[in-house]
C-alpha cells in the first residue's frame, strides 16, 4: 500500500514538472514573439522614414 502512495506521489511530481516545463516553454515563445514583433515594427518604421526621405 505504501508503495502505491509513493508511486502516486512520484507520478504527481512528474506531472507537475511537465506542466511547469510546458508553461515555461510557452512563456519563452511569447517573449520571442514579442521581441520579433518589436523588431518588425522598428524595421517598418525605418522603411517608412527612408521612403519619406526619398520622396
């Protein structure tokens, strides 16, 4: 019986670690997407400025 309790605890711990890893990965993807978005916005602004200067 005690063996089963330890097994359940271990399974719960592994599940918690997996959810934590998935959350961290999702957060990192969001940070990366925001960074790329800001970079794209900056590039677009520079392109608009260059176009305005050329006209």
